[in-house]
C-alpha cells in the first residue's frame, strides 16, 4: 500500500513538473530587439492552451514563401478581447506585429493582429513579460 502511494505521488509530481515546464516567459524565447511585421495568409489555427498559434504563409522579398508559427495569448484571454476562432477562416490575409524568436526559426510572438476590415486586436500573452502596446496596460 505504501509503495502504491509513493508511486502515485511520484507520477503526480512528474505531471505537474511537465506542465510547468511547458509555459515560458517571453524573454526565454523571443527577442525584444527584433520587432517584426508579418503580412500573409492563414494556413492553420491552433486554438489551444496555454497559447494559441496561427501559422501563416508570408512571401519573402525574393518571391519564396515562408510558413511562420506565431504565438498568441490563451484562447480565453483572446475571447475576452473580442477575438474569436471564427475570425480566422482558412486563407484569410492579415498582418501581425510582434517579435522574432531568438533561435532564428520562423517563429514569432504576436502583439497585435490586424484584419483586412480594419479590426486590430491585442493578441499577446499577459503576465509573461511580453511587451504590451501603449493603451493596453
């Protein structure tokens, strides 16, 4: 009985540790010195916790296309700001303002997402050290 209890506690500790390590601060992954503007078409939306992700094809100056993975805030926070999953139909074009990943991969952290109809949303994470646009503090 004692062995079973120790085993269950050990598994619980491992699960909590794995969940905690999945969440990161902004500065651990993204570079505040590398702001970026991405304009492109949606290829995939991941409306998941702890962060939503948009994947978008962005045309490079040489005509090639790069698929960017862009991290947003969690879906509940995005919903409170008026952003809905339905705002991202496949192929929609939009503009993301954010910051590049430190590792040089085509990954970014979104601060704002602007739609063709002029709607502009704060899409960043709160409480992670990510920059907050003026007026959003």
